C-alpha cells in the first residue's frame, strides 16, 4: 500500500520509489469517473520513477453500492463485496511470491478505505502487506500557505463538510471532501486558508476571513470545477479567539 502524495510527483518519497520498483502488478481501484487527470498522474508517477518496465496494471471491478439500505450497511456490504473481488484478483493475477501494490492518493490512512478493505481481503487470501506513508493534502495545504497546522499546544480536528455543517466549528479544523462550500456557515471573523488542486499546475490558493473571501472562494471553485470537470479542495479554519 503506497502513499504517492497528494498531487505533485515530487511529493513521492524515496521509500515509495523503492516500493514502486519492487512491484510487479499495480491494482487500480479507480471508478472510471471524470477524474482522468488523477489516473493519468498515477501512470505518470510509475513511468517517471520505475526504472525497469515490465510491471502491469490490473483494474479491479467496483461493485455497485446499494441505495435502498441504510448508509452504514450499504458501505459495509460494499466493502465486503470489494474484498471478495480483490481477493479473487490477487489470487488470479499475482504469482506466488510476487508483489502487488495499491497506490493511495496522499497517505493511505486519511479518508481512504483501501486499508479497511485490505483487512477484509485477508479473510479470503493469504498475503502480507506493508504501508508506505505519503504526503497528505493537509501537509500540502499548510506548506503552500506557509503556516503551522496547529496553534501552540492546541488541537486540530480533521472533518468533512457535512460534519462541519452538522457540528459547527470550535477551535481549528481541517475540512476535506466538501462539495458544498460549508465554510459559508461559519462566523464571518473565522480565518480560512483554502487550496484546490494542490501541488499541480492548476493549484489555487485563497486566504482571509470567511466574511472577506467566502464569496470569492465559492465563485473561483465553481468556475474551476466547470473548467476541469472535477475539483479537489481542502481548507483550514480557525475560529476567532
Ligand atoms: C478521499 S480524500 C483522500 C485524502 C488523501 N488520502 C490524503 O492523504 O490527502 C480526498 C480529499 O482530499 C483532499 N485533497 C486531496 N488531494 C488534494 C489536492 N491536491 N488539493 C486539494 N485537496 C486535496 C480533498 O479534500 C479531497 O476531497
């Protein structure tokens, strides 16, 4: 399980390069959605860093998630179905003693289900795995804004747009997976550091207070999403003292 960093091929670590070069089969779990740019970036990373060609990509089928059952059960069933399919693919595509890899955007531990599913794959097929950490979108965001993540001795919550809207903000929070510009619900004097397509040539950065920049971010975000057909953005919020 290799974390490849969250956008810039230069985020790929020396440890990841070594693991890429040890891999015979790359298992791809992309859902064939509009994020072709991201699939292309993964292939680019392999081409750039792997010295000996001869590796293969194997697409893993993605079972449909049920819509007529409660959300948690639907996700659970979906993970179980994926685990069965992945186990079959590992058995049929990976010769004994060979190494297969999954590439995770950023770091595999952060809002990524692959490790959870791999845990279940182990119920079906015998294999061992290691995890290579990667540079997260959070690290990319703070580096590009040149800011510390936390105030001195203070905690930071990592959350989603949906949970920010439900729970409100107290202290500092990093918000990911937010399609709805949920920062607009925060008090106007909340500080925000926003970034999209971090580490790529299309990178966008905005900072200010919610009162000053919420509208600007909303407009830039909508235009960029329209232009690219997809967007990945993340932001840090700090409530006023
Ligand atoms: C499914 S999560 C995966 C996070 C990833 N594992 C990581 O370590 O950053 C995807 C979310 O990460 C954030 N993200 C990932 N890459 C990003 C980038 N290059 N620029 C801005 N946000 C990014 C966005 O909030 C996006 O909705």
